[in-house]
C-alpha cells in the first residue's frame, strides 16, 4: 500500500478547495468553517486519498465530530492510513 504524507494530503485538500475557488490557508489551526471546507469536501478528499493509495479508508462518524481545523483533517487522514 502506498501511504501519502501529510504534505501530500494537504496538497490534495488544496486542490479540493481550489476547484471551488477557495484557498487553503497555510495555518493548520485554521477553522474549517472559516475556510469553507464542508463535509462533502471531506468526502471528496477521502476519495482522492483512497484513489492515490489504492486502499479504502474506514472511519466512523464519532471520529469525524472531533475535526474542526485543517490540521485535524490532515492528522485524521494520516492516522487512517496506518490502521
């Protein structure tokens, strides 16, 4: 299995936002609501990670509720790849 680095996932997240005319801030502490990153965007990002790695990501709703910042998304997806 190919594992993506945090930087690679960040690049993919930037692409998801760019397609909507939004910009991913440099600050990982940026609030997702302020960035305009929604649950649908998270789903698209997760699918892109799956496409890149060739592996399905398995996660549950309670884990998603803790996600509030750009860094939370990146940490969550990096950790999922290791499971």
